[in-house]
C-alpha cells in the first residue's frame, strides 16, 4: 500500500513509500481509507517538536473509510461498513484527564495517511450519513478537541458571549460551529481579512483583527466582555484575552502555537476571578456526544483543500503557512 511516513533525514521530513498491507490483531479492524485529514500535530512531527518520534511511522490521525477485514475476536458483520475513527487511544478511567498511556493514532502508532490502517475495533464509529468521506475524515480530532473545550471544560451556556480565536483552523472552526449550534453569541479573531469575512458570513457577530495593538479594548467598548474564550495560541495574546474577559469568565486553551505567555497578570486573574483551563482531545463519551450533536444538527465540517497522497508535502506546507480556512484533506 502507499503511505506517507516520517523521514527526518529528508528535506521534506516525509516520504511516500510502498508498505505491506497491515494485518489485524484479534481485536482490530482493517480499514480501507477513503479520506484522511491533516492536523497540526502532523506538522509538529515534521518539525521534530512532538514526543517519541520514530522515522518510518505512517503519519495522520484522522480518517474515514470502509472496514475490509476484522480480527478473530471482532464481529464479522462490521465488514463493508462505512466508518470514521476516534484517534484517541487509552484515555484511562479518569474523565477529568487522560492517563499516562494516552496516545493518538499517527505517532507512535501508524496512522491514516495511507491506503489502509489497522485500529482497535472500539475506535470505529458509523460515518454520519449526511457527511461526505472528506467531511467525515475532517471531523474526529479537531471536532473532539473543540467539543471538550467548549462544552466539557468551557461549560458554554445559551446566550453567553463566546470568543473563538484564530478562526480558520480545524479546532477553531468546529468550536465556532458548536457555539452557534448551542445558542451562544459567537465572536472570532484572525489577522486575515478573508477569514474574518468568512466567519461573519457563517454567523459570527463580529470578527476582531488580533494583529492590532488595542483590538481587545476596542472590542470591549463595542460589545462588552466575553464569558468564554477558546484559544489555541497562548503566547503574547494571553494579556489581551484576559483584558476582554468578563469577571468570572472561563479561558480554555487547547494549544500554544505562539508559545508560552511572556507574563501572567496575576492581579487581573484573581481580582476578576478568571478561570484558565487546559484541555486536550477528550474521552470516548465526549466523542460519542460530539458525534450525536453533529448528527442531530446535521453540522458539516468546512473543507479547505484536497490533495493526493503524492501531494502530502504541498498539503502540509499549506497548513504550515496558516492560510487555510477549514480542514485540509488527503485522498489516497
């Protein structure tokens, strides 16, 4: 089968190879991939910034396809079913936080940037009928992360003012959709005029340009503070986010693409009784609840672009540049 593997000795850090078709263990299923989607962790692997990296591992956490074979202990009726994957493995018994054995498909376990992937049978879910293969592949990791950030950790309520930063990326896109679907008043931020206009078109009340020095002050004067902020950047933007937060607001962070904040305004934090909350991925129940919401409201991921496996470097470079609005998909 054709697959994209990590190969850090090459300039591109990835390689298209012909690999043997994987074989199922007794509790696993073999899926013929119809579409796979990129996540920032794939680019972090390429940059050498992800733990436990191993050259030769097939990248990719998100995928959808058809069950082609099953292990000896798996119900054979699954063969032929259209499914999508939950890429989170071994969350553990504590709903509040993942366990020490937690991992994500695509590193160090072979992932979905291939014609076939083998996963534990309990990682597959029926593909929602209203989603295309590309849309189903785009949903799992980012959708789960956004759902937990907004609903479980952020505890979003109807009518609250919610800011989703960095609109355009996969998690932000889903967080924005979920916030609107659950009755919140949505605000977004981006340095891209095109992305801000696109967010306004799908229902955001306003879109802020975070590249402006005093954007949070202007937003605060126009709309008042935010009750919930969902952010994946951190870095120097934290002080602006705390500035625009209402007293008692929740600030939920699912990433730190801009690195660590240079300082923390402790007085503003304790005096306004702000909550800074971390989140990553989610439990199996979170995933099931996220899928139920998507299915009930017929929500659809936004697809930014599609590439073949042979064009994987071009796809990853597009994500690295940050120009996408929605998910980038690979078609084997």
